[in-house]
């Protein structure tokens, strides 16, 4: 699914939950805003909930040693922040039917 298809599906589904219809431009603006808000919240080591889907969490990864798979040489991998996704129970149940 690409961004345009996502916008089309969200626009079509809004009518099921709300009496007014949103334009594709409005849905696109909401998705863009969500991305910006999520990035900001995760940058502050927060969590971003997605009702019915799960949540994104910022995690810190410790520095460690790794190996270059081509040469076998040991390399130092620096500490860094990353994002994980924890799926909600109803999403896991839906996928595992």
C-alpha cells in the first residue's frame, strides 16, 4: 500500500465512524501531522499509541561489538536510539486467526 492508497482507504472509512466526510487533502494533512507529532514524541523518549493497533516506543540500544560479515573483522557499534512497535492484542488475534 502506498500513501495515496492509504489516504483513499482512510477517507472511505471515516464515513463509517463519523457523519461528515473529509476530503483527501484533509486526510493527507492529518497523516502528515501525525508523522510529525509521532517523531517529536519519540524524540523525547515517549510512546505513541495507535488505538486498536498498538504503540510505538523509543528504546535505547547499548554500544556493542559486532562483526563485518565480509571480512570477519570486529567493529564497534555505537549506542543509539531506535523505535519499536508493540502490537495490540486484538491486532495479534486478527492476524493469527
